[in-house]
């Protein structure tokens, strides 16, 4: 189970740190592999998320080619159920009509769920396999990278701003900042309050997803440590290894709920924020 | 842990993925589902219409059956009436024919009787004349007593 600790010299902290380091290209520290500037590319995050996106596109394309109207089967039923679910959420939380919202929500749900799902792959497995090919840093879960979660939340934020201005008009948008919570006698306070309110949206979206998934990953790592570094000798291994398996299974099942929930929350909050952007005050 | 240029890549990927999902997944599937919904609604409407038509047809069939029953009863009654009439007519005709035959026979009998009577009368005249001749011993002049004899014959 624990090939990584040995390869990185052992030690709990090092093991965890190693697992939380991205495969960095560009402006990176050659020793710690941490990004030192903005122009650093996390190849693992990009590769995994692009692969999952490609998976979604491929599956959609294959499904779209043989859609059955009267007798849908297997996979199409599942996708239709997800579509109905997402469509229902959009209808419930989004006032008015915007053809972009539902595909956006569906994309968020599918993509975030799949990226989260990478968290359920045994933590040492990808590292071990890629280690055989000479790749020593690989963080499999894209949503444990702030760049990913903020990419999503900032895109949503851009849409929020865009639609706010489009629906309310530039003047209306400005007025929202100036007069929003307390009326016209507290303009400086209003500006600060509204700015915080608006900035809090993408920030909370991105940090919530990142935090949950990062914590989940960390717990998986800690559980993996039980059988790795704690188990010393055959007797110790006999005691710790079943404990690790039990805990891992429990956390896995619980985490299955967490990753779905996080994808769902991200989707619903995006819909709600964009709905708020479409409302005129 | 800090935000890097990966962010840009992910944003571009996200926007592209939204476009692809809309183009390949959301668009076709919702279109298909709407079409299915329409088809189901159409089917249900057609079923309703069919049921309505069936009800109407059943009603009409019942009406037709009723009418046919009435008609047939009427036809039967008429036929019966006609049969009775025919029988009565035939009876009348038979009776009349019988009467006619009887009358004819009776007339013939009468005629025969008359004829026989005439014959008898004539013969009786002859016999009476012959008897009288014998009685009188002489020939009676037929001419002289013809009128008398004839009167006699008529009296018989």
C-alpha cells in the first residue's frame, strides 16, 4: 500500500507533503516542486480534469448518436435522470429563462462530481503506477487544487457580473453598490458591504469545494498511514492493516456522499447566484 | 497551494466544456425529451379521442340495433297481418268458388230435372194419347186435340 513513503525517504509529514504536491511545470521550485510564481502549470490537475472533460464530451457524443425516444436503455436512462434532476433544480431556483444556465449547471455537476470522484481512487495507487514511469509527483484530484475550484467559481462570478450588468444596466449595477443594504445616506458603507457580498460569492464557492475535498484527501492519506508507517513488524501489521481497511471503507462510503453533495452545492449555489443576478431590484 | 496559471487553463476548459455539454448533451437530450413528451401527450390525446369515438360508435350501434329490432318487429307484424289477410282472402275465394260450383251444379240439376220433366211430360202425353186411343178405340186426331193435350201437359 505504501510505496511512496519509502521512495520519499519515509516520515509521516513528508509522506503527506509529497502527496499534496502537484506535478509542476514552469515557475516552480526545483526542490520542493511548489509554484514560485503565477506562471506555473499544474500538469496533473490539467491532465486529469481535461481527461474527465473529454470523457464527458465523448460519452455525450456517443449517447447523442443513438438517442432513443421511445425505449431508452441503461445509460441513457441514467443521463436522463441527471438531466431531469438538474433541470428541476434550475426551474426551482432560477427565475425567468436563460438557456445558458441549465447546461452550465449540468456541466458543473458532472465535471465537479467526476473530479471529486478521483478522490475515491486509492491514494497511493496512481502515485505508485506513475512512479514506475518516473513521475514522482502526481496529485490526482483536480478539485484539491485551488486553481481548479477558483477557475470554476471565477467563471461563475464573471457570469454573475455580466448578467447583473445586462439585466440591471450599468447604472442599475452601480446603484446596487451605492444604495443596496442601507439606503442613500450610507453610501461608503453600502459600497463596502455590497463589494464584500459580491466577492464572497466566488470566494465561498471556490474555498468550500477546495476545503472539503482537500480535507477528504487528507483523511484518506492519514488512514493510509495507519497501514504504512504505524505498522511495524508482522504482529503490528496484523493489527493495523484491518483497522486501515475498515476505516478506509467507512470514509470511502461517507466521502461518496460528500463528493456528490459538494458537486450539488456548487451547482445549486451557482444557479442561485445567477438567479440573483437576473433579478431587478 | 497558491493559485497559478493552471487557473487559466481550467477556466478555458470549463467554458469549452459548457459549450460541449450544451451542444452534445443538454441540447439533443432535452430536445429528444420534449419530443417524447409531445409524443406521449399526443398518444394520450389520441387514446382519449379513440375512447370517445368508441363510445359514440357504441351508442350508434345500440341505436341501430334498437331500430333494426323495431323494424323487424314491424315487418313481422305486417307479415302476420298480411298472412291473415291472405288466408281470409283465400277462404273467401274458396267459399265463393264453392258456392259458385254448388250453384252451377244445382242449376244443372234443375235443368236436368226440367228436361227430364219435359221429356216425361212429352212421354206422358204420348202415353196418354196412346191410352186414350186404346180406350176410345179410334184414332184421335192429334191436330184436333192438340191444343187440349198441350193444355193438359202444361197442367201436369
